[in-house]
């Protein structure tokens, strides 16, 4: 009787790359990483480091690399476990990583371009910094989740239906924090805010979904 053997070398390498990136960030920016670790409960990190933003921030870049890898792995696992009609093979994982990375970079550049056109650079810069910080933290949380799904129990629809609401709750907390910080600006411009959500936050992810499931 043939026994199916699952090879996880690719996942192991990618998870190790993410862990190395986080370790470098922690060693090179120890104080900042310690402040970053409490981002969900304290606003200290956002208040301090949003004032000193750079075009290329190595701390954010390292954590962003892990976010891309961890998110791609998690989406791959979800597609493979939940999708009955879409055939998901190992070759699609590099496409996930490439698609997510290019998509998020282009999206951030486009948002900065729009901000420059409407002379709201300071607001958008702080907003992008805050979103990036929460995404990077979310990427760290995904590492043990991915490891559990890869090396622990076999991912099933039941397990994912338990994990997904928890992850969505974390995202909702970060979104709620963002809205709270900018509520004075959002209230008088609610229509434009909804328009922004539809055009720059929702529609791009629909296009990303079409890209990774094209073949």
C-alpha cells in the first residue's frame, strides 16, 4: 500500500527566513522592537516612531519581509484546505509571495501619490506607517499559527474556521485603533472615507485574488 509523504522543506526554509528577519530586527533595533511588541495595547510605538519616518526603514523592511512570507504561507494553507474547485499546487506559493509583495508596495506608492496630489502627505504617511506596523505585528503572530498547521494537526475546514475568526479579531482591533485615532478627520468626510475604502482598500485585494488564482 502506497503511503503519501508530505514534504515541508519549502515551508521550513521560508519560516526560517522570516524568523531570521525578525531576529535581525530585534538585535539591531532592540529598544524599538520592545516598544513594537506592545503595539496592540499601547500607543507608545506609534506616537514615537511615526515622527521619524524614512523612505527606507530597515526595521519595517525586515518585519515586512516576514509579513509577506507568513501571509503567503497562510493563504496557501487556506486555499489548499478550503478550496474544492481551485487546484492548489506547490508552484503557486512563490506566486503568492511575489503577488503579495508587489501588490503591497505598489499600493503604498499609489497611496502616497494620491496624498501628494491632495496635499495630505502628513496624514497619509502616518496612516500608512500605522497600517504597516499592524501588518508587521500580524505577520509575527502568523508564524506559530503556520507552524501549527504545517507540523502539527493536518489543516481542515473545522480548524481553519476556528483560527480565521481569531485572526480577523486581531485585524479588527487594529482597524478599530486606526479609526479611533482618525475619527475627528473621518466624521466630516465620511463619504470620501467610504470611497477610499472601496477604491484603495477593497478593490485592490479583489484584483490580487484574481491574480493568484489566474491559473
